[in-house]
């Protein structure tokens, strides 16, 4: 069993600091997002994957780990899914059974509409006991039969608000069409949601517009804005690029062309993500918006996973250089960033 006892003091501090950072509106939050292994994975292989995940994550300067719920969204669109849908274990069960050695806060996604209020109440009890934090997400398709609405789920969470912070999802692409994401965010914030994790950002203008409109609305209504955590994902192949678009992520044509024509798409996408992070950090710091970044690692390819680790370290350093984030020293022999450099690769 992989352990991380040497980090207990710093990580216990992180357990306390993450909710406080969210509640106090501190910028510079860093999270890392993963999905559980597919449901057909043999138990010994699941344990092996979890062990490797822990080894990668222990040295990182992150505030929390996000574990996504995997849903089949094929009914949302008539377009063919680029990759076949593969069921995955419940993210809470995976995190509680295999990732507890990583003693930092876990953020667990949960589609509220798939469960009864009784089921959600019991789930929240377990989440609170484990010092995890929920992010309630919507249903996979508009015609999906809803058992519990998001407002009802938020009300159930109220029992745990003294020890938990609740998150939700924001979609810049939706704001570009409906122009009401700022109101959606503030309606959810009024129900207790204190931070929002964005869909993966490739269109910088879309993300900036959400921030600008949300800040304007908050100033008009004289209310404090919640935190937005922007998700960034490296892309190493045209098939992955196509899958991102299938998921509803808008990739501007110029960026798409640059990635497709690059000698190494993965390297180019990493540079793009770092540029987006730099520009968003500067933009949000000039606005009213507390912000952070979520580096997503949902690929199974080693080079893409290594790229995500590199991005975490680079963004942590960038935020520190701007005076936005102060890293917690995990231990004296923490792996040096120079040892985590991201080499050039041919995919």
C-alpha cells in the first residue's frame, strides 16, 4: 500500500485551507481532475492505477483532487461519439477506497437527478464523514427522468455547510449562446454554491466574457462573486480534439488549425494551455473575480498524463511569481520542478 505519511502535516493543513480559501475568496486555487478507471478493470489493476496516481500527485502543490462522475451523454447530440462510452465506478467509492492515502480534499462530482433525495442524503452523509466536498451536476440529456432537482440537492447539502463547501459547473460556451451564465451562477450561489468549475477552456474570449459579465452583475447587485476554477486540458491527438468538440467545448478555428498543423500536437496544446492560464490570471486579477485552475487528466496515455503534471507545476510557479499563490511545502525532499520537466515528444 502506498502511503504518504511524510506529508501528513502539510496535507492536514490543506484539508483545512481549501474550504477556507473558497469561503474567503482567495485566488490561486489549484486542483487536479481525474476519472476512475473503467468499470471492467480488474481489482488488482485498479489498485495499481491508484498507486501510480498517488505517486504522481503526492509531490504536487494542489489544493484538492477532483474525481469526475462519468456519464453517457450520447443522447445530448445526434453526432456520433468519437470514443465508445465506458462505464466507470462511482467516483466517491473509488476515492474513498483507493485514494485516501492522498490526504488532501477530494471534490466528488454527482449527477443529482439520477438519485432520490433519500439516496442523495445518505451519500452526502458519507461525503461529509470523509471530508470530501460535492459538486452537483446536471443530467446527461434533457429528457432524462429527474429524481432530484439541483435546488433540492442544494437544500439537502445545507445540513453540512458548516464543514463543507459545495461546487457546481459553469460552461462558457453556454454563455456565448444564451448570455445568462452570470445569472445562472448567482442563482446557484444564492443556494449555497461557493465555487464553480468550468468546462475545459480553449476559447479565451468565452471565458473572459463570463468573468466580465459576472463581475458587472455583482457590482450592480453589490454582492460578492463566487470563485471560478478554470479547467485546462492538454490534447495529444486529432481524435481527442474531435472528442472535445463532441463534448461541446468550443475550439476556435485558428487554434484548431494550429494544433492540427503542429509538429507535435501535445507540446503545442500544453503551450496553449499555459498561455491561456497566464492571460486568465492577469485578466481575473484585474477584475473582481476570485479564480483558480483545474488541470484535467482524463487520458490514459503516459505522455498526456506527464504533460498534465508539468502544467500543474508551471501554473503553480506562474501564480507564485504573480504573488497570487503561496505554495505549501509538502516536505523537505519534495521532487524539484526541474525533475518534472516535460520533454519534447513525437506522438
